[in-house]
């Protein structure tokens, strides 16, 4: 049961904010595809963060990402104005389609018709089998609250060509972001990040994808025991070959070079008895905010042999890119 991990890299140069692939046969040990070079470099918008992939009913795939390049927003002191990013960053989402994971459609920068959004972060997709449509959900700030309160919004589609107007999906009294939904049996599991009071990842469940969702007190109590619980974000999950449920949380509370995913495992799918994994997980470098899907052995072999030349983002250019590299040294 091979796996594909789509992600970006934590770097201070724009090439990190692109689509990268990692593959694994056991869900524990991952290796880089394309020698660790980007699979897709955005030619539109700013850059690619928070990478999501979904397999459609016809067997093809869609990749969808946040449109944002943090590396290009550093000032001369290497500081970021996150308030400005919340207000004026990532108004669209990048979308690519592929049938084989190596040949891709033309990039699409999709606007969802809400000019009052301050940002659109961390899109994920879940198929709603009851309504026979895909739900794209993401975190946004809105002008109505002066872009201070992030909530989860959603849009639906059947073909990733036309989309319904965005509506509120999940909200709380405090700011929330980075939603991840997995259906196990007849229950939907929603993971998300509380930005404060308390700052940590949360878990809730429902029998309908749109809720209402019931808060998981036991999961919150466990997260209180994790050192620096507020330093994790970007949840994603998958079922390991032996049947255990692996929850990956993106850890940013350390040096940039050591940032990346940390695994937590529950012995039973659908039961949120997660504990930090004791066995060794290995990654060739820090995988940042992405998603994991199961792939076939044929698809794994195709990706293992995949080689693509490096393409610089449109408007960046080789000269200016290396000027950036020299600037950060």
C-alpha cells in the first residue's frame, strides 16, 4: 500500500513554495520524488503553500494549493508582516489536474467570488458521497471582522471547473484554521488548529460532513500534555498498512531547518487515541503543510522514476533567483 505525500518546503527562497512529492511503501519511510526538486512551480499568482491532492471518482487527481509566497514578503530584516498577509494575501487557489501524477494540466488560479476575503489558506478536499460532490474547505479572514477572525469556509464542485459561492463551514468564538476532514465508517473526523485559548490542534466528530460537530475533550486533554502544543499545525491523516491511524502534525516550533511533520498514531481507525509515534519515521527533508493519499504500486514506480527539469517561477528569472540566494547567505 504505497503512499504519496504532497507538500512544500520551509525555505527562505521562493523555490520552497512550490509543489513537492514524497513517496513511501510503508507510510513510515518517505523518499523524495524528482531528486527533491519541485514537481510544479507556479506560473501564476505568488507561490504554492499548503498542498492538497485528491483522487477523483474517475481515478484522476486534482492538486489544489494556497496562493502565497512568504519568501517574497520578507523585509530587509527578514521580518514578516502577518497582519498584512492576513488582509492582502492569497485571494485565490491554484489548481492542477493530472491523470498519471507526472503530466499536468495548465495551471488555474481560481477566484471564488468573495472580494471580502483577506486570505484563503490551507485548502483541503473531501468527497461528500451523500450529495455526490466535492467540498473544498479552507481558512479565511473577512472584511466584516476587520480580517482579525479566521474561520473555515467552503465551496462545492463536481468537476473542479465550476464552483458554488463560498459559505461558512465551521466557526468558533476564537480564530481557527487548517481544517482536515477524514471519513471513517459513518463518522466524519474534523481536525483543525485553534490559534488561541488554547492554541493547539483540536478534533471533533459528526455523522454529517456539514455537522454539527461534537468536540473531542479527550483529544484536547492529550494535546495539553504535548510539549509546545501551539507549535503544531497543518493536520493530515492516513491509515497505515497494519491498520493503525496516523495523524501528521506540522511542527514549526524549532529552527527553520528542522521544521516538518511529526507523526501521532492511534491503534484503531476512528478512535482518537493518538500518541506520538515511538517507531522511526524518516523524511529526506522537512515536509511542510501537505496531504497524504494512497497510490497504486504502478503509480509509485512511475513517481520513483520521475525526473523533470527545474523551472523557475514566471517573473522570478534565474538571475533574480540567485540574487535572492546570495542575499540570504
